[in-house]
C-alpha cells in the first residue's frame, strides 16, 4: 500500500509540473502571438500620429537606403526634415525631392560621422532653435564589403575607428544633442537602427555585430531611463533590406525595399520599443533563432563554412559594388 501511495504521489507531482509547464508555454506563445499581431497587423490600421512629437524630424545617413526612406516617409506623414549625411550634392537632391513631393520644409547638414567627436559642435549649432520631435539614428557602416576575419580588414587602424565612430558614437552623441529639448517639452521619439547581426554574436562581422549590439542595449537602457518623462526610444532590428550595404540584393518576400521597410517600421511606433520593423523580418528572426542558434554560429565548423562562402561570393559582390558606385 505504501509503495502504491508513493507512486501515486510522485505521479501527481509530475503531472502537476507538466501541467504548469504546458500552461506557461501556452500563455507565453499566446502573448507572443498577440504582441506580434498588435505590432505588425493592428499598427497598419491604427497608426500613431507622429506629428504629436514635434515639428522636425532629424535623420542621419539620409541620402540613400533606409535613412532616405525614413526621411521620405516622415515627410509624407507631415513632418519637416533635417537631412544629415556626407555628400552635399546628394543632400540637396533628396531635400529638393522631399520639398517638391511632400511640400515639407527641409534643412541639410553635411558631415562625416566617421570623423569622431569634433563634428558635433557644428551639428549642435545648425539644429539650434528647431523643435525636434523625432531623431532617426540610421547612419552606419561595415568595415569591409564582404565577410572577413578581424585581422583581414584593409587598413584596420583607420577603418575600425571609422566604424566605431559611425555606428556607436553617432548614436550616443546625436541622442545627447536632441534629448534636452525633448525633455523640456516632455515628448519626443528617438529611433535607433540596429541590425539582426546583433541578435547573436556574428563571426566574420565581429566589429559590425558588436557595434550594433551596443545600439540595441543603449536604446533599451535609454528608453527605461526616459520613458516616464515622455520620451520614447525605439530600437529597430532589421534583417536584410535592399541597400548599398547589402549590395542592392533584389527585393523578394524575404528582402524588403527601403521604402516598404520604413513604412512598416514607422507603423510600429507607439506599439513597441523593440521591433524587427516588419512581419517578414520578425518571422525570419524567430526561424533563425531555432534553426541557427548562437552556439552553432560560433562553432569552428560554421566559421569555416562562412569563410568558404565569403571566398566564393567575393568576386560577385565586388562586381556589384563597382556597379553601385557607377550608378551613384
């Protein structure tokens, strides 16, 4: 009788643990499904009025790719735009198109974010007096056009410093410049563009991956610090978007165009402060986390295969890079 009672008690405990586990995962998956539906479906129907944050939106890296798409979408939604980038001619061209198509005011600031801290005093002066409601920290760069080991980067002393200045210093310093005005008005939105490359450590993209996880952590910390003061800091973590950095890979169901991505990503404002930007990229992130977990990415076998892949596609990528330079 004692053995039977003991077995029954053990069975009851195991059944209870199993039931609690099943309920936990059902609730967790249900919440994730609801959150995804809200962020990527309902947001298309009920969009946040971005004009409530302020009159001006500042966009870095604004002359091409995701940055330009954000600038155009923000202008379309009723904001005046400050465009910041390296090429004066491209800035003037994009500004003229925005003014003509969307009838919004524009200002341009020519600067090179790879130069370090010396550029920010001039940016401060040129932003003075503007009611900046939104900042999009988009500017970013990789240290090489293809996958490569850390020591294989051409001119590493200069290039690595440039990547850090562009990808991390720009985010922190630009946030520092606009936050005082936002705090004074008790409202504002900062959007920081991170990358799927920051979701897990990425060999062959060591510096880029590391700078982007900085952007992710900085964004989430900043949001926690200033949320109660009316400031929203959103981190956007895209997968592949067809831009110069991705060698203008053709758009398909998995690869978004910059315009489509910026539209979807801006829809998520007000619904979440951490987003893949669009449903397609969110699903890819979920699938990748299951199929290709962090320990596998860091394995020697995987790194070796990435080296072979990089060597096989390098000639093709260099051709595409040359074509892109000719077009621009």
